[in-house]
């Protein structure tokens, strides 16, 4: 079988051109639809568009992995040194003839390259977003007549997003050149979630600036629950990525038990050995089935904790009127995750359920970041007493007036 060099930068100009072509359509649509609106409105629309396309790219990345197309083109960034599988027809045919059910086929090559085209298009859009934000920010600084709320973020936020998407591209290259190392593939998934979080934060801030509103005040306990649930979800997504990249989903095909036991044989040390190739230990021995069971079961146990945490959080957020949409989204997505998770186990890991499970996890992360950006912690009453000086000796408040009236009034306004 013809094995190409891991890296061949010859087709990179063609790939960049493809990314620009893909990006031109969405850019034209956003600019035309928001013509005549303020800077914040246009930046918000562009950020939401990039967020939507990045979410779609995450789903397509899951589809690429779940169809075993991650090595459909075993080099990077092109396919056997070509910009598309059309130019690599001969090499792909030879590889497919040598291994008809192997990682390289014509269909898998196209899936892999379409994923790269879409990723390049999203990268171009993020470059445009960073440039547009910087230009708007500089114009606002130079012209005091421009209202301050028009540019809600410093330009380094889109710059961080641009740097992050470049790191994502590097991990995408390592995914191919290191032959699907589970740690690299899992980090690539987590990087996609972080990218979604960065874009979601920017979209919310631009929307707040356009409507000139402030985040909703939450009691300290509820805000802490929101933060803790977000961290738990991040850990669960990492565990889910580890399950998927190690192909451990079918280690347990029963629910709630596993292998006719509530605590099946599990090799945690081998299952959670991070730096190793796919299917083997660092010593080169095949990974035991008990290790796959450990990977699956830890993810399942953590799912119970996260499901309860999201349920409690959604129940408490529904009592806060401005956050009822987020509460409904959290409850619905949690049920979707439960249904697709059970479908993966009981139905033998069907492709649709597996892709939806990844999409549900990404959507939960976006909704939690949305909620975090739309809220702020309320200072405790004790902190307010410390912050507000006591009245002068002999002075008494007017009848019916609280000594904390000014503070509470400011809190209500914010």
C-alpha cells in the first residue's frame, strides 16, 4: 500500500482558497442582512454565525470519527499530496485494494477532506471576526462620538479565539499523523468545546451591548451550582471522548447493570493510561477488555452525577424569570443525552444516536456558558454591611426608609 509522507504542504494554498470560498457566502449573507445596523449588531450576527458553523463542524467531526474516516486521507493537510480525493484516485484505489475494509476508501477520503474544507472555512471566518473587532475597537477609541457600548469586548478576545482555532488545526493534523492516538483525539474534541465556549461568550456580550442590558443577579449558592455543573460537564465530556476514541461504548451492552453485574471486572490503571497508541498499552500489549469496561463504567457513573446536577440547576433556574429559556434548554438537552446514551448502549452504538450524543454534549456546554455570561453573583448581606458606612451618630433615617435603600436600589437597577 502506498503510504504518503505525514505532512505535505503543497496543497495548502488550494485548501485556503477553498476555505475562502466557503466563507464568502456566510459573510455576504450576514453583511447584507445587517446593513444599516450598528457595529455591535453586525459583530453579534457574525459571531452567532461562526458559532453555528462551528457547532456544525463539531457534529461533522463526530461523524468523521464515528465512520472511521479519520485516516481516510493518511497525510495532512491534503490527500496523498493533492487538494482533493479526485487527484488521489489512484493512491486511494491502491490502498482500498490492499485493505477493502481498511481506513482508506474513496468514501472515507471524501468525508475526511470535507471536514478539512469546513474547518478551513470556519478558520477564515474567525480571522475576519478578529479583524472586524479590532477595526471597530480602534475606530471607537479614535472617535469619542461613537457610543461606548457598540464594541463590548476588547479585541484580544477574538484574537484568543483565532489562536485557539490554530491550535485546533494543529491537533487535527496530529490526529492524522499520530494515527488516532486516543489522547490527541480527545484533546481535539475538548478543543472544539472550548472554541464553542469562546464564541458563545462573545455572542452574548455583543447582544448585551446591542440591547444595553446587564447580566441577571443570582444568589451566591445558585451561581456556585452553575459553575460546579459547568465543571462537571467538562469532565464528563472528556470522559465521553475517552470512551469514544477507545471504542469502549460496547464494553457494556446492558443498563443499568453491565455484564450481568453492578461492578464488573475493571482494569482502571490500563484503561486510564493516557499516553498510548490506539488499542495497545505503552508497552505494546493489546488493551484488555476489562480496561475498556473501566473506561465505559466510569463515564456511566459520572453521567448519573451530571444528570442530577443539571436537573437541580434547571429546576432552580426556572424560578428566575430571565433565565427560564436556559432552564428549559438544560432540561431538554439532559433528557436528549439520557436517550441517546441509552440508545448507544442498548442498540449497539447506532451512528445517529452517537452523533446526537456528541451534539447534545456540545449544546449543553454552549447553554451553560450562555447562562454563565447572562448572570452575576449577588453580594451577600454581610458584605453589603461592610461596604456601606454606618450612619452618623444621632442621625436617623427618614420614616419608612431603609438605611440600605441606596444600595438595594442600585442592585435592582443592575
